[in-house]
C-alpha cells in the first residue's frame, strides 16, 4: 500500500512533470516552427521579389498601373526595407527604363548643398505677377537672367533679340507653340508632323484635346499634303539621339525646334542654335524634371504674345516657386564654371563635366555589352568638335535606340520585358517593333543591372 501510495505520489508527480515537459516542448515547437515559417516566408519572398532601391518587385508591377509603377520606381523609396536591400543577382529584379527620368544627376546635386537650395518665406512671391512690362508677365526676372547666362556659358543657343517664355515644363510650351503658330481663322486644323522616329508624346499631346486649330499628321518624311503645316524638329532626337534638320521644307511651313537635349552631357555643342522658336527644359539640362520648368526662346513678338496667352488661359502663369528654384539651380551650374562651386572636400563641381563623364562611361559599358551580344545593335554617331568642352567627341544620348537583330525576336520590347527590362517599343515613336528606347539617365544601380542583364540575355 505504502509502496503503491509512494509510487502513486511519485507517479502523479512524474505525470505532472511529464505534462509540464510536454507543454514546454509543444510551446517550443510552436515557437520554433513560427520562426522557421517566418524565415522561410521571407526567404521565399526575397527569392521571388528581390528588390533594390529604385526597383519594383514583380508582384507590384502586376498590381499597379504603369503610371503608378513609374512614380514608385522613380521615387526610389519604399522598397528599402532593412535586410532586403543588397546587391542581388540581376536576374530577379524588374528594371524600368521606359521613361527618361533623369535621376542619375541626383548624386551631383547632393554635393552642391546650399548653393542649390532655396528658402522662400511665407509672405514672398504671393502675387500672380512677376514683371508686367514683359510680354511674358509671369516670367521671374531672376530666372530669365539665369537662362541667358547659361546659354552664354554653354554656347548652345542665341538669346539676343529673343523673348523668353516660361512654361510648366516644355510640354506646356509645346502646346503653347502649336496654339501660337496656328491661325485662329483657318478653314482646317494645321497639320503637325515630325520625322520618324519622333518623340512618342507628340501625337498624344497634339491630339488629346481634339483641337480645331491643329492636328497630328504623322511622319514628316511621308507628309505630302498641301497647305500650311508645323514641323517638330527634335535635335538631338529623342529616341535615336541624332542631330536633326527639318525634312519637309515647303512654303507655308513653320518649325518648332525642341532642343531639350542640346546640352554638353549628351552631344557636342557645335554652334549656338539660332531658330525662330526653340524649346528647352530643366528636366533634361540639369535633371530637375520634378520642378516642371521649361523655357522657349522666341523671335517673333506676336508668337511670344500668343504663347503667353496660352499659358495664361491654361494655368494663369507658372509657379514662381519653381522658377526661383530653377534660377538657383542654373546659377549653381554657372557657379561651377566660375570657380565658386566646391563640394565639402574641395572638389570643383562642374555639372556638365560630371554629366559628360558619366554619360561617356555608361555608353562605353553599353556598347561593350552590345558588341558581345549578337542579339542587339546600336546606332553609331559621328564625331564632332564640341565648342564647350574644347575637344572632339561623339554623342552620348539620354536614350539608347536599341535594335533586336536576332531572327527569333520580332518584338524587342516584349523580348526585353520577358527578361525583366521595361523599355518603350519603337512602334510608339512611329517606328518599328524591332527597336526599343532605353533610358540611359536612371540611377547607377539600375544601369548596372541593365548591363549585367544584357551580358547574359540570349
Ligand atoms: C524631346 C523632349 N521634349 C520635351 C520633353 C518634356 O520635357 P518637360 O519635362 O520639360 O515637359 C521631353 C521629355 O522626355 C523630351 O524628350
């Protein structure tokens, strides 16, 4: 009995211990499996959706509309969770080189500190008006001055005898120019043409409001209608990077020169452009696309007046805050060449030198990768003397006009998409689907992945 009792007590105690042991083991197992599951889940999602700053996980691309993808990618933020950002094998990320978002210049501007920073007190620049004596009454004199100084420094455009019209990007000024050059009493809308491959936004921007004044008429090479027309000449050209001249050259024609890329980092500056209507933008000259400031240099005061009217009716002027920021940025570029601009470590900050070097390096790497891969080819550019740099060189355009040469590829954009590189199809430029436009002005890490990938695609 005693013994049984004792055994019984022992038995109960050991059962209790066994219970405790079992509970503890179970708890540990639950915890451990939880940890393992979480690790596994992360490892799985990392494997499937490796992300770098400026890159987009595959599942997000599927979920988002293309514009949203653009903004999230180009912001380069939001994908940088701790532990997930690392140099990864390039075959698992999607890179988006469809837009020409000039983020590669960020690294330069980071170094310029206060020289490119503005503060605007709450009470300042509240009025609609900037300079009522000027045809363009919303043009900030400070900005106008810097535009003239920058063209003088670079030697890429005549400003003497021109009116400066400021716009919300050169996109607004393009529309203002169409409005200004189209007679308001013509029986038919003006035909608007540009030689293929032309900048892909021209057709949609021209026609999206179905204006009665002008309409998109396509490729300038095949334009054979009589009567007045407007030709858009983009030089250097987007998408293919070549210098351009008008191709229609007929009586009654007017020309808009879109010179967004006529800057030393992209092309040799051979002479100051001297046309009746020229468009420029800080988006491409300094990389400040988000500031949304462009300018037109216009000879004819009547055209300048009508362009001003367009901007007045469209947006009642242009943000003064942005004009002041643009003025400060242009001033900082100039300062670099007047010996004023230095980084913290005493390095002289010359924007165009930085841009030229970086673009040349990128093009060398791209050409090298394309040379080794029989699937692709690139255009060759002539050498020209650059007055600004004081040396001969070739162009390094903001976009690569890449051709898929391989027989098994007849749609280059889809082919690259299947290799997780988003580009813009040649079809969107009035061209053919064996070509794509690839942005050359994204951040370094995106460009590195492009090169890695072009090296292995077969
Ligand atoms: C030839 C050309 N013109 C104009 C623009 C638009 O410039 P903005 O940002 O000033 O509207 C672009 C942008 O890519 C462009 O490539």
